[in-house]
C-alpha cells in the first residue's frame, strides 16, 4: 500500500508529520501497515535556486496493524492472543528534497529510515522482537 503524508511546519526549524496508508479511511483495511506521527527538526543541508535538501531527525510514535484496527492507540504489552494492532515509540531520520515550481507549491521526495519499539509487535506481527525497523519513500506535491 502507498503512504499518505501530511507535514506542517509551525516554525521554520520544526515540523510535525503524520503518515499512513489511509486504510479504513480511504479504502477498506487490508494487510499489514504502519502509521507514524512524529515531530521533526528541519536542518538545511543544501539550497540552490529552486531546490533544497533538508535532514529531519524525528521522534514520535508508530502504530502497527495486521487485520482490523481498533479505535485509539494500544501502547504496552498485548492484551489479546490475536491482537491486530499496537503502538510504540519511534525514532527516525529522513532526507527530504524540494523543488519549488512556483511561489507556493513544490515537488517533494523523502526517504525515511527508523525503528519503533512496539511491545506487542511479537503478537501483532508474529515476530520474535518488539523492534520494528522501517524504510519509507514518498513523493508528491507540497504547498
């Protein structure tokens, strides 16, 4: 599934980002997915003409899901043998490039890598560890 991301930068050096597949909202829920909600620092690496490149270290939370998503976020150990979702803390590092196509719009590409600690991941994802690594690439338009 693709990712839908929304990022808001209330000040130049700080952004808040939410990413997810939109399962259950844009289309019926299916398969495995991960959702992120994080605060990021914006560190400018390069700027020339209409282009810019920023580094974004981030901290926040991730929610993993396999099957039906229950309302809210379920932090902590699994409470059901067949639990379908769980949440935990995450750390990420992203590189984002922007190419301005006007005074108020830009093309954007981002690569994000990180790790979440989700205590219930062994139950939800049928794995041995609560560590959930991720890598995500997104491309789109920003305003």
